[in-house]
């Protein structure tokens, strides 16, 4: 077992040099991060809204735009039905009125997903992260480590991806960058690595354990079974753990994200989502699809590659940035 703790920091991004992380304007980051979705969805909506009335033609064209942004059939129908009813009741007859009504309806749809992660009450608080290959799990763990450190929490990382040396090395680099311990092993049973990490966390009075796992596709039955085994082994260390199971989703996968939520939930009982790479996607409407079909809390969203570009999800802030 390799118990790894770097005393020297790896080079930090420019905005975090000298260990000082300046406060950023998150709204501006979110605005910039949603630019692709906004150009493909919101800007085109506004052309439709300029007609100043909600009729069948507008609803049909709006449906096309929402589906193209991966909002999904169920969420799209719900949004359009609510918009038509609001227009009838309030006699909306202006572009501004249509936009205000739709943004308000969208906030109402997304608000149930807004549930910031509360790690109080359990120590160590064990967070298991899962997802498909390339979703951004390991990077998200590094960013989450910094997020919790800003809350003055002591963090430990468990390198549960024992299959890819690159994943282990990446996690070790994040550990060095954040100056946190990483429990890792060059090969072997991922469940055993995480079990040992929990024991180490107890011995060192750690607040948060972030446990990485290997990426896997929902169709890889043996790997999904292995993930279920990891969860069972964690429960041997702590019957109530994992206290949070986060599924990391790449926003670029669109509607495929829904199938991932379903499959991983069946395997490990997903309690929250991390939606990454929103800045690289024009498919931000997938959040609406999640809200309608698999309303798991979105704990965090990512809109950039910086160490501080992963933040708790706020429905109001998201919609405001979408319609800014």
C-alpha cells in the first residue's frame, strides 16, 4: 500500500499561485460557461419571442429548439404546456413577457435539483464517485478537495481506480496540489484500497474521504457488479457509508446521461450528480431532462478547467446565466 503525502505543492494555475485563491465572480463564470448553450438555444428563442405572442407555430418551433438542446421529450412538453397556460392566464403579449414566463417556469422545474451537499454529522464523511470513462471523475475529485478545504475540512483521497496507472498518477498530482494524503496502490482490489483509506481517515481525524473508482460503461455488467462490491465493502467499514454517492456526468453526452443515471443508480444507489463540462457543450438542456425523468440532486456543476470552476448548483443562477 502506498500512503502518499507531498509536502511541496505542484504548480498551481495562475489564479491560485502562492496558495492564494482570489474570489471569482461565479455568475460571470457561469455566464461564460453557458455561452454555447445560450447561442444555440436562448439566442434563437429570442428570435421566436420577438413575435410577441404564443401560438401553435411558436410552440412548435420552441419544441424543436428545446429538443435540440437535449431537454428531452418529457421536460419539453411540460415546459411548453406550462408556458401556454401561463400565457392564457396572464395574457402575455410581449417578447419580454414570454421570456420572463419561460425562465420562471424553468427555475421551478430545476429547483428540486438544488440541494447543496451537507457533510455535517458524519466523520469521516465518505463520498464515493462513479461514472463512465472520460466524464471527469478524477478532475472533479481534485476540485472537490479544494472546495472542502475552503470550508476548513480535512480531506483524504482514495485512488480506487487501480486499473489505470494514469488515473492513479493524476490523483496523486491533485493530492500534491492540494496538499492532501492519497491512499493508493499500484494494482489490486479497488474495494480494498478504499477500505484502507477509510481506516486511515479515522486514524488521522479526517473530515472527508473522496473515493475514486474506475470509469465504466453501464453495459459492462461485470464492472457494474464490481462497483456494487466496492459499495458493500465500504459498508463493512461503516454501515452508514458511503454517505454520498456522486455520479459524474459529462454534459456533452446529452440524453445518454439519463441512461447512465438509471444504470448507476441501480448499481450503487446514486444520491447526487456532478455535471461537468457545461462550458464545452451546447446541450445544457439535459439538466431539464434530468429534472423531469431522474430528479437526482445536482450537487455540483463544472463550467471550466480551473480548480475553482466546480460549484454547487443553483437553479436561479443557472437560468439567469442562460437568459443573460
